[in-house]
C-alpha cells in the first residue's frame, strides 16, 4: 500500500500547526500561515513534498466547498437590502480595476488579452481574509464593513463568469455563439436549481431529518453539493458554478444553518490545503531574482485597488472616511485569483515567470492586509479632518447645505440599523421630535421620500452635528457598530453641547471604559443585554412564574448595571443629581382601568405603604402637577412620575395594572 499521500498530508498539517500558531501570536491571519507552510514544504524550498499533484487535487475540492458554503451563506434578502452597493459598487470596482490594470499592462508592452486577464486577477479581493479580520475586529456591521461586504459579494458572484470568459480571452473559444451557448446552459442550471430549492431539496431534507441521523444529514449535504457540481461539469460548465448553485438551493431551505455548520469543518480543512498548495507553487528564487519589480508590483496593486475602491465609494455617496477605510481593506489579491491564475497558465495567458511573479505579489498583499486595515482608520480620519468638509461629507445631492433643523429638545439618532430604526419608530409613535444621522445614501434617500427628518453624513464631523441641532437637543443616541467612530461622535457631541445626555450602544463590555472617559452618560453593551435575554428564555422554558422571572432579571440588571455605573462614576467630574440619588430610579406609570390605585388619594397612603415609592409629579391631560397635594386622587389615564429603588418600582408597578 502506498502511504506517500498520507505522509504528505501529515507533514503539511504538522508544519501548518506550528506556522499558524507562530503567526497568530503576531496577529496575522491563518491563511498567511498556510501559504508559508506550502512555501517551506514545497519542492522549491525544503522539499518535504516532491509530488504536489495529489495535494492540488484535494485543494480543488477546497475551492468547490468554498463556493458551496458561499452559496449557502448567500441571502437574496440581504442582497436586496444592500443591492446598490453590490450591483453598482461591486460592478464599478470590478470594471474600473480591470480597465486600469489592463491599461497599465498594455502600456507596459503586454498584449491586450493578457493585460485584460491581469485585470481579472487584480480585481478580486480575499473574502476569507477580510471577513475573518473584520469579524475579529467587530467591524462587519460598520458602514465600511457593509460597503466592503457588498463589493466582495459581487466579486464572488463574478468569479464564475470570469472563469467562463478566460478561454475566450485566450482565443480558445468559439466566439459569441459559444458564449451564448454557455450562458444558456448556465441559465438552465440556475432555473433547475431554483425549482430544486423550492421542491426537491426541502423534500429530501425532510426525509433525512426524520431518520434523526446526523451522518445521513451530512452525507445528503455532500451529495447535493458535489452532485450538482458534477452535473454542471458534465454540461460543459465549471465545478465552481455548480457548487455555488447547490449552495443557493440549500440557502432557501430551513435547514441551511445546520447544513452550513456541518459542512464548515470540511471546508476549513480542504481550504487550508488549497492555500498550502498555492504556497508550494511559489519559487522563492523569483523573489531574489526580481526584488525591486516585486516591491513595485505589490505597492502598485495596493495603491490602485485602494484608490479605485475609494473612488467608487465616494461616487456612491459615502463619506470619504468610510470609502477610504473600505478601499484599503479591499487592497489585497483574493483566493479566487489563484484559481483564475491556473486557468490563465493553462490557456497561455500567463507565462511561468509572470505566474511566479503574480503568486509572490499576491501572497505579499495578503500578508499586508492587517497592516492596511490598521492604518486605514487613522489615515482616513486625518484626511477627513484636513480636507474641506464639502470634499469629504459624501454625495452633495444628499449633503445638507441649508439651515439646521428647527427642532428643540429633540433626540438625535446616529445610525439607522436595527436599534436606530426601532428607536425612531417608537419616538415617532409618541410624537417625540427626532433627527436621524445616517451614512448610507440609499437609506437616506428612501427615508426622505417617506418624510422622515434624516441627515446624510458622518456624525463625527461638527458640521453634521450642528446641522442636526446639537445645541438644542436633549439626547444623542449613538447606535452604530463602529467602536472608533462611536468614540469620536461622543467626544464631538460632548464638546459642542456639554450638558447633552449621551447614550451609546456598544457591542462589548471592554468598550465601555473609553466611552465613559469621554463623558458618555450611559453605555448599553449588547453583550450584557444578550445575557439578560438568554436568562429570560431559559427560565421561561422551565415554567418559572413571570413575576419570579422579572425579579431575577431585575437582580441581574441591578448587580450588572451597578458594576457598569461604578465605571461611569470613576470618570464623572461632578456629583450632580445622579450622585445624590445613587441606588434610586425615576420611572413613570400610567393608571389603568380597574387598577388598585385608581380612585385612591395620596393621603390614603396606599402607594407609599405598599411600595415605598415617592410621587414626584402627575400628568393629567395637558396639566402637569409637580409635588401634588395629598388630596389628589388617581384617575384612569393619569401618568405618575415616581422616585424609588428598583425593588420599590417593581412593587409600585403592580398597583397601576388591572387587578
């Protein structure tokens, strides 16, 4: 029995473990470790692996699984939500990059077809590297994260047509007629997958799930993915297209999340082999032979991609700061470019030497991605602060050039994500004046048509906050996912209006301390609120009584937020009323019909004796009575403002609800 293949895999994974651990300590992506592993183990360096053919075959399965999982993760609803950034932003980025690189290649003396193919290779960015780095940094939901994601989605969709077009670019196809035939085949497969997703796939999964066998479920996923890829290959299309279409079919199923979690370990293992195989193909001698050419090539790729992507972002109306960060994030070569490069080598669009130069430059741009993302924020902030506001604010047709909003005592909501949208809707229902500040030009345009008071721009800029009426606002709520931008906005708001109440939504507890140092009044960490919601749902499933659940949650909130408030107090420069009322809360309740308190007077003492709460004020219709007389009787519809501890508040709440 031949154990050479098994020995090669063991050597590769063992070396990869060591390399990746070292690089992770240096905060570099695992993919870089896999590339270096292949470089070291390959036939052109240490020579641990001489025959790379078997590893390359397994790597091809990695590419198929990558496209399969991208198809499963792909959501048509998400695509429609960011369709402008995907279709317009991604399309512009791809076309402009291909055109620019093709122009540079032609000027450098390369044939036109070869120069265009260079554009294909450079236009694609690394989904695997960028998504991993953004997830680790918590920037997926930031404006720049969404912009980068939209462009990446378009690039991932375009890999299939680019691969189909490569042989025609090399003169190996049959002209427009052949392109039409291939396109018709692709359309037929997509239509078949659509109906399969609606009927066949759900039925198959339903039968498999009834068996309660995880092994059978995993086998069915692999069968659908690999089977569809094989069928597309039989009709003359690529394996990659078939895998993506199979993923799309599963993505519409209710079992898509389980399918993704089960297939992910296979994808990670095979994808690591893919990057290792790419590293094996690189000859280190090329670096020594053309060091200056490589340095110039790497810098050119990063500058061209960053510049053109930033231009696309600005053209779509994004503020310059966000466009620049997204541009620098996408400045590397993508993993699909390696797949394309092999096709180019096969069809003669790349010579062995240009192929080696491309591999070396690509690996270098991938390795520099963390550095590009690290300098992107400060560099973009510096340019945005240095250049005139009219250059950096975003699309002029949406930018505010008139007078500031005329509201008084209003709420400024920064960010129109889930939190901002819910807050704006409730404030609108309660007729509380509000102004929304948003950086997505398409969201701004749609909300303006609905008559919403919304301002386009970066809220960290004083001009935008001034236009939102920061001087007359009561509260500013920062509900965005960008921690660095949240700090800048909070600092700017506090500087422009020292007494405004600043509330910031953040993702993690670790982000709270810097915000409190800037003078933020309240920080709502999603991490803590999620734990409270989990507690509620767990206790509810055990049929714990509702009042007991509420008591438990109140205890958790009191202990947790008391800890969080202690952080706030360390950075408070004045005691203020909150300091004197430490441990107490102010809350309001409406008197309901048939509530125990209805018809009772303050003199009767029910509220005080049964809850311990103190009445601060009562609102009846348009009349507000502060410190009401003891003869005041509670009526249905009265709104009562109370001062009490959390425990007293819970007791008082029961008196205002129907018995």
